[in-house]
């Protein structure tokens, strides 16, 4: 019985390989999409954990989305930091100017104040003090093959990598805030302020005073960010569900077309089997088993593509792909499910065929 299935698959190698490759692409799409999303969320969590500020403060038009970032560019005067520093209970105020260049976010920071509201420190080289200097985290260093002394283009200017910092915090590239302000023609501007309450002070009390003094500005406790972060990502789950559904649909269509054409080509063979006593259930089972065998080959190939894709993606971009063992199991189940669904109609068609008509088929 198994020999018959594998003989049929090998007899039509090109068709079988093409179908398996299509299923493999669907499996790789699902695993890599999930890996990219979960890798992003995991990286964001690590960045958030490195921030020790108690309150984030931004302009009235801003909103806080993924992680510790304001949604708009620098729209707040940096002088606001001096006003907030005078509030009782405030220990440190660190201005941050975030700028999106293409798909790359850059942080403009004052290194001394930033290290007081973050656990990040330069672990190789030196801090960025002035001019076109930049520090990067380990992932950006590996992905872009950078080292202390390397040059990288940011904001249309050549920047020298003067240091590597860890752990990850906010975004991967950090330059002096004065340089950011100068290159964007926004002197004394910033995107947000990171505020740390004094030791033994009350964060709630500082938050209340800020709300009273700056009623129109947006602010959030960093302790409340995880909940905000979760509510800001429902679309991600919808995206993943859509990717999985699309993969199942495409794989099912590939199997359907393959097995339908196979049944048409084997009409006479099916007639001979039925004339020899093969039952309808047995005929349908052979079609389903063949479809699942092809799908299994596709899933295994998809696993290999996913692992290769992870290293390729991480090698060309400073991002993380988190492959999870449970999604390998899920993809196996999804692949077999799509095979079973796709082969159902061809299997039933083969089972219902009239042996007399089938034997006369040319």
C-alpha cells in the first residue's frame, strides 16, 4: 500500500516537487512571520526593561505606542526639561529627540542624563559627545558589520561609530542630541522627556504635579507601558491569523489541483483497482495518504527554508527572528490539515467512479 503511494509520487516527480515547494513556501511564510513578530516583541520588551525612568513626558499631539517612543517628531522645546527639574521630587530629566529616517529610527540623547534614566552604558569605545558621532547596540553592530571607528550614513551625513552600548534601550542608533537638533534645523527641540523621581520620592506625586502644571501634555508612567503596549498590538494578532489562513488556503488549492489532475490521469488505474475489489473507502484513503505524504515533504522543506531565512534576515538587518518549537508543530498540523481538505474532493471523485466507465477510459 505504501509502495503504491510513493511509486505514484515518484512517477510524477516534477508535479510532486512543485506542489511540495508551494507548501514549503507557505510553511516558511507562517514560521518566519510569527518569528519576526515575536522577535520584535521580545526585543521591545528587553529595550523597555533597560529604561529606569519613572515617567515619559511628551507634547500634546504625541501618543505613546510601541515601547518608549513618542509617535511624532520633535515638537517640544527642550527648555521644558528645566521647568520640570524644578518640581519637587524630580531627580533627573533626560531629553530624547527621536527621528525616523526611512525605516531606521535614531535617538538623539545627552549621554550623561540618559544613563541616569537607563541601564544602558557604553561597553566598548566611548560615549558620543558632539559632532557626527554615533553609538550602536550589539545587534546593529553584528548586522551591519560595524566596529569602533567604522563609518555609517545617518541623516544624509557620514557618522563615526565611537562606541558600542548594552543592553538595548530605545532604538539602536544614538547620536548627540545637539547634532540631531542641528541637522534637522530644530534647535533646542526634543521628542520626549524621560523623568526619574528622586530616591524615596513618590512617582505618583510627581505625576500629579506634572498633570497640574502641564495639563495638555501627554505623559505616562513607565510601569503602565506594558499594558499600553499590549493594547496597541491587536492588529499584529490579526495579521498572524491572516497569514495562517492564507497559507492554509494556498496549500489546500495546490493539493486540490495536484490531486484532481492525478485522479483524472489515473481513471483507468482506479477502475482496475475497483474491479479487483478495492472499496470506495480504500480508494479515497490512497488519494488522501498521497496528498499528506506530499504535504509532509513540503513541511520538512519549509522547516529548512525557515531556518535558512532566519539567518539571512538577521544577517542583512538589525532585527531578531525568534523561531519557536511549537510553531514547527503547528505548521505540521496546518500542512496536514490543508492536504486533507485539498484532497477531499479528488478522493471522493475517485471513490465514486464507475469501474466499467473507468476501464473504458483512454
